[in-house]
């Protein structure tokens, strides 16, 4: 393939030391797709409060030992 000589990461032209995925390289393109799918999945999970973003289960109500079933209440 003629795009194989392209680097996976390219240096940003904004004057910083940042790099970005190069879509002209097949590996870079796959990394872009995986990143978009992962971010989209996480946003959907956060919006629906599911998976690791689910609220903790409500604690069971506390029963004092004197109010336990089968006790005489003394």
C-alpha cells in the first residue's frame, strides 16, 4: 500500500509539542475509529448512568437489635 510510509503520529503545526493521529496511515485511521467509538460509548453510558457510572445501590434500612423479628423486646 502506498500509505504505509506515512507515520502513525504527526507533530502538530500549532507550535506545541503535541502529536495527532495521521489518518493517511491505516493504523492511525484505525486508532481514530477506535477512539471515536470508545468516547461515544462512554458518553452514552454517562448519559444513561449505566455501567461504571451507575449510582450505588441504596443501602438496606438499619434495624436495631431490639426491633429484630423474634426478639421479645426487653
